[in-house]
């Protein structure tokens, strides 16, 4: 048996003698069997990479310490992740409520003012801003030039700005 085969056999024996105990430890610390198995697998992978430097009498202690530390690191990570998720959710709720209500308030004002505009200005605003038509498309639908559409939009925007500013004052 060559050295590489001998190392594999010794590693297999170490794995078989410690695996179940390490998984139990990880389950106790994490509360999750799948997570525990993943942690132990990662530790065993590290053990294989360092197997040459691990002394036989220290293997069990080293493996246990590595599993414990990996579990604690994972729990810390989950706690930070959970904290960030909660903070993000709170920020989205706060911003969403504030921004949405402000948006709704302004939209209501704009719609109220737009409904008082004369034709064809009101129709042009509806086509360009609510139906998302281009100036040329609105002009074609109404049978007017796109320059006329632009003139009506400028007129409507000026009226909207003035009336909304008056309502806020």
C-alpha cells in the first residue's frame, strides 16, 4: 500500500469514527440537521487538506473545535442576515408608505387639475401621459401637427404647475 492509499485509509477511519458525533454536535448548536451535515462536510474537507499535519491524538479535538466554530460562525451570519433583512423590510415599509402616499396625493392633484383643462389639451395630456403615446402618435390620432401637440403640452404643464402650487400655498 503506497502513502497516498495509506492516507486515504487513515482519513476514512477518522471520518467513520468522528462523523456521527460531529453531526450530533452541529445539530445541537444549529438546530438544523441539513445545515449540520453541510458544516461537518466542510470541516472534513478542511481536515483532508491538512491531514498530513493533524496528529492522530488531536484529530477528534481539532474536528470538534472546527465544527463548533463553524456552527457559531454560521449562527452569527444568520443573525446578521436576519437583522439586515428586518432593517431592509422596515426601510421598505417606511419609504414605501411615505413615498406612495405622497405620490398618490400629487397624482390626485394632477388628475383634478387635468380634468379641468379644455379640449384638445385634456385629450393630449391623457394620450401622452396616461396612454404613453408619443407626440407624433397623439398628433396623428387627433389629425393635428406634432408642433401643436407640443404647444398644448407646454400649456397644460404650465397650468398644472400654477394650480398645484396655488393648492399647496
